[in-house]
C-alpha cells in the first residue's frame, strides 16, 4: 500500500518557498506532517511505528532553519508526531511541552467512526480514500470536508504576533484534505501526496484566510470558509 510513498530524508524543495510567502507582518500556523518513519506493515494501523534515525536528524536540521519564533507546538497524540514535536522543542531550546490535540489525529480530524472508515481505507488505500473525500462522496464514518476543514482551522489558530508560528503536527491524510480542499483540487496523483515533514502554512489578513502549499499561495474570505 505504501510502495508509491516517498520516504524522504530532506524536506520538500518547495517548503522554503511556501515559508517565504508568509507576510513578515503577521503570525501564522503550520500544519506539519511528522518526520520520516519506518514503513508500516500491510493491513495494520502503524500506530506504534517510530521515526527513523534519518527522520530525527531531518527534524533537527529543519528546525534550525526556521525564520519564525515558535509560540506553541500542538500534536496528534501518535508517538511519531509527539516525537517530531519534542525534537523541534529541544532543537530550539524551548521549555514548554508539546500539547496533544485530538483533532490532529484520527478519529478526530475527519473520521468519527474508525471501524466504518477503516473498512473503506483497507479497500481503497489512503490515496483512494482522500480522492473520494475531495470528490464529495459520502463515506460511512467520515466527516465531509466542507465541515471538517473549517472545524480544524478554527481549533488550530495562527500565532498572534508577527513572525511567530504555531506548529500543528499531524498526518499525511489530514494535510492532504486541508491543502487540496482549500485549493479546489478533486483528484490526487501519487506525486501530490505530502512528503514527510512537509507542511501547509496558514494565516489571516483582514477578512481573508490565506494558505501556502508547495510554493503556491491561495486565499478565500473567512465568511466563505466557515459557511461551506
């Protein structure tokens, strides 16, 4: 199921471009996939799979390049996400804790019944499931993106001060739903899948919500985001 995934040992080449699209006079949020892990065995959840040594080193190197002050780090409670957050904290010399946030994992983000959703997941795989969600299909146990995306964004606000960042560490499926729903894309190919330690930057400006993903930025009125 994972043969098409990229187990990268350096960040996506467009991450820096996305980061530079964030205005210097605003605070932002970053929805960040955990760093590189070991492969997940077929037909298992992979909940206990940790980061690789290369993944640990990649987090350290990336954190040292951040041009933001980090206000807070929030994470899915899954071990590899929490580990990614702790490494960022340690690298930056921050003294606060990584805060688990239920909406950053499944069930929680887009899944409300893991047994029902898991059956579909095992049938079509992660890419197939995300494409069904992006195409607006009603899937048993899964929250429609028109409801789930605004809910996540409202519970994961950007940092309050200019050049500060709130980091939300989550999973590839959550980032795929956020980035591509906001961008209006309905079909993903394997090369569009989030890399390890790849993220979506978000910020507000006046009455508009903005995002940057893979070197491209987008915006929509906050009123439209929350009414869809």
